[in-house]
C-alpha cells in the first residue's frame, strides 16, 4: 500500500514496524521492490547491489560516539545489527544488509528508517 505523507510516499511506515527473524534461504529484495524500499530511506545508497549505506558527519568525536550509541540501541531493540564505522573521528558510516540471505531484507530498511529519525 502506498500512502502520501509529507510529500513522500510510504508503502507502510517503516518506523512503525519491527524486524522479524530472517532465515537463510529467503530471497533478498531485488528489482522494483528493492527500488520502492530505497525511496523510503532518505540519503541511503545501494552498495554492491546487496547493502545499503549512509554517511553521517558530526561536529566532533563526542557527537559521533553519542550517535553510534543511539544506533546501537536501535540495533539491539530490533535484533538487527549494522556494521558501524567511525572514520576520521567525527564521521560515521552505517552499512546494513541481512547476512543470512547475503542481501537486503525489509529488516534493513526498518532499521535504516529508524536511524533516520535520530
């Protein structure tokens, strides 16, 4: 279902969903379905066709670490953990993909959407 919200279209509000356990053998998102999910998460980039990534820049190390800790809280509550890179003391790069299926699942987009709220 597509809903118009604040000049954006959402299939359903990803921030209102919770991650579900993903079993190996499930198919990763591809094609039009993947493109629709990408539209839902502002400024995230598709990497290597199987990961999404976003770069965040902060004023200093303290702000970057505080952000990393908040991302960690989201990851723990969702049971879905990103790779987090702290680069040059004030830049954070978040990468998401579902390891069990070697690609992207809805879980990755749920966590990305929740990170975007920080």
